[in-house]
């Protein structure tokens, strides 16, 4: 009969429904949490967010920015590497600056050569020419004087023997020759004196200016190699060969923002924790000499005591949570710095967020 299969199917559906209802109505005990949330260890402790950073005398971690712009030729370090102060980190293409340095060096060398030339004056060749000109002028003057004297004596003996015009012409020629002799003698004195002291001083100043330009260009050329400013550990390298860097840093594709080319720390087992206390909780903070704190690593039950270091006495805007320009941050926080020695069995890194409770010594 056709109704029998329908009856069997309906019965099976009812049985499956009852079984499902029984299964889902059964209460299962909840899974235990993977870790306990941060708890307040102080009777009147206040909570704050913290971030682990390398321990510095001032400031945060050591962000390293280049002073010049260009494409990256090579990266000489890797993350986690221990380096000494002055070690090369990143090499930026210096081709253009090298040509500028070569040009300015050539200009300085040319100016220095001209200064040497001025100081070496007079040249023996120029002095010999000036003396020869004096000798020639003296000879010409003697010849014209002899001619004039002869004409003068002839005119004295017989006025009709020489015309007045010829005598005047000879006298004028003698005056010109004597004037030329005076010019030649003065030219000899000028040549013998050498370069004018003011010309030498002006050229010396020009050499000094060009040498300073060359030194400045050379110093700038050295900036194309980004070097470690301190002994420490390379925490992050944010550039790659072929990438572009500038004094504003390098573009980071993951965060779509600019950041330092390299980040370093002093690399010891003592780290710092920068804690941001909300401004509405600042009045509840104990006195600085009574501050104690404890941090808990997120995702673990591990708690580490902190030692108070200093307060940055300036309330700043809270760190933005995103890179959105329209994000408005109207909460301000007071940064407080603590320090701790990293236990050997604990893995923590600068930049890691932690939960911190702050209390007062002796309770509170």
C-alpha cells in the first residue's frame, strides 16, 4: 500500500526529532578558560594598559631615520642581531651625492692651486720680461736723448741749421721715451712685489669656503650609510633592497603609514614598561615614592612585579587604535615608566601589550 512508506518515514522523523531534542537539551559543562583574566592584586589598585619597550635613559625604543632620501642598495643587518655603535645598518644609493662631492673637491683643488700661484709670484719669467722692458725703454730714451742733444747743439751753433719744428719733435719724442721708461720701471717694481695681499687674502677665503662646501658634501655622503647610534639589538628592519626611504621614514604596507627604517634597543635583560594611566584615574594614584605595580602578560597567567622608574609629567593623547584619519581621540593619559628584569623562562618582546595594576606599597 502506498501509505506504508509514508508512515515509516514519519515515524523515523519523529524518532530523530526526539533524539535531537534530547541531545541538545543535555547540559554540557563549560570548558575551563585557557588563562585567568588579569586580577587586581591591590585593595585599591588602578588598572592601566602598558607596552613593553627597551629600557632607555629617556624616550622609548631607538627609532632610526635616515637624514637623506633614496633607494636602498643593501641591508647589512637582520632582526635580532647584536650590533656595536657605528655598525652599518642600511646603505642608500649615493650615486648623485658622490658626483657632487667629486665636483666640489675639484673646485676646491682649483682654488687652492690659484692661491699657490698667487703666493709664488713673481714668476722668474715675468720678472725677466719686466727687466727687459726697462732695458729697452732705457735704450730708446738714450737714443732719443742723443738725437735731441745733437739737434740742440746744432741749433745753438746756427739757428738756421735746424728748424724749430724738428727740434720740438725731437724734444717731444724724448719726453715720450722717458715716460715709457718710467712706466717700465714701475711695471718692474709691480712685478717684483708679487701678488697683492688683498688678492691673496680673498683667494684664501675662497679656498676656505670651497673646502667647507666639500667637507659638508662629504659629511652628507656619509649619511647615505645608516649606522647604529648605540650598542644594542636590532629589533625591527622595515626596509628592503630596492625600497625607498626618506627622513620621514619608510612606507609600511601592512599599516599603510610611515615608520622608522630601523628600530633598536640596548639589548639587555632589563626592559621597561610604559604604562598609560587614564586621566580620570590620575588623582587616585599613590605618591611616586609609594608606587608599586604588577603586570600580566595577555593570554597567560604569568604575573611579573614592576619597579617604578619615573613619571613622564605630561598628559598626552591616548595612542590611536588605527590609522584612520577620521578617528577622534579625546582621551588623554599619563605615561608612567616601570622596569623589570626578564626571567630566563619568560619570552617577552618590546612592543608587546600588557595589563598593569598600580597600587601603593604597604597596601592600597
